[in-house]
C-alpha cells in the first residue's frame, strides 16, 4: 500500500510541476502562484470540512494562513 501511495504522490507532484511550468509561461509567475494557492486552499477546505472534527487549535488557525502568505513572497 505504501508503494502505491508513493507512486501516486510522485505522479501528482510531477504533473503539478508540469502544469505550473506551462501556466507560468502563459500568465506569469505571480498570478500562477496566486491561483495555485487559492486552488489548494479551496480543495483542502472542501476535503477537510467533512473529515475534520471541528476542534482546531488557535495555533493551527494562525499558522495556516501565515504559511500560505509567506510562500507567495518567495
């Protein structure tokens, strides 16, 4: 099972890099990063909403958006 999950992760990661390369050439680096962050946030929100138990500590609430904003500054 671990090998299958590792292969699936590598496939998804590689395809995301490929799509990011094409998007960067077409619309620019900043807009590509902004759209990638927004899509990731929306997908994680949709997935975590039904799976989470609703008990999120304040450290996680403060650290999540901060890490997203800091990755845009690179």
